[in-house]
């Protein structure tokens, strides 16, 4: 179950007109923080992201399920189920009795507790982000960068340029 502050941040993102993926990012961040705090573990960065996206869909974030062929059919079905559960609150409760869903929840939590914390390390998350970006076409990456620059504002662009210059300078010394 997502924390109240996560739900509030996602709702604020929605009110601000931000995209569904930005809203879902709040849930992914919560999962990564939970793993880093040692509440449970994950096998990989992908698993932490998947848990966060599932929670986001169940909380009512309007995330589209992955396209056919992008992931397995089981993953697509799970995403559709999560979205349906998020659209109307009563739907999630009808699928299983409270006892069996409580048991399932407890079992899945205990399984996650046995996993390590390395899956949500900054190195693992960085590697996942880079490999995901590399699969996207250059035009798509360029458009995302342009959009980010446009929404940053003058002060944000200036700060980013200063940071980039500092990074270049520090790397030149090595």
C-alpha cells in the first residue's frame, strides 16, 4: 500500500497537469526508497520499477499498459488488471476474499524481504535508465531533452549549464 505522502504528491502532479509517467514516478521513488531503507529487497532495478508502476496503476494513475510485443502477455494482463482496480475501488476487492489476499500479500512481502538491496542502488538505477534510454530512438531522446529544457525556465537552464560546465572542468583534470 502506498504511503499517504506519495498519494498526495501524485495528486499534486496530476493537478499541475503533469504526465501519467511523472505521477507514477512518485510511486517508483517510494519503492526505491523502501528498498534502500531495508524494508524489503528486489532482484533488480526493473523489479523495483515494476512494483512502483503496479502501485501507481492501482492508485488510479492513468498509465497505459505496455504495447503488444513490448513485454510478455502476462505482464500486459497484470497491468490491465491493475488499471481496472485503480479505476473503480470495489473491483480489487471482488477478485479474492480478504483472507486469501492478506495471505498473498504477506507471502509476497516475505519473499521480497529475502532479496538484497543492491537492485535499487544508484549504480543499478543508473544502469537501468541508460539501457532503457539506449533502446529509444535518437529523435525521441532529443525531443525529451528539448521538452525538459523548455519546461526548466531561465534560472533552471542557467543552473544546469553551470553544473555541466563544472562537470566538464572536473573531468578534464582526470
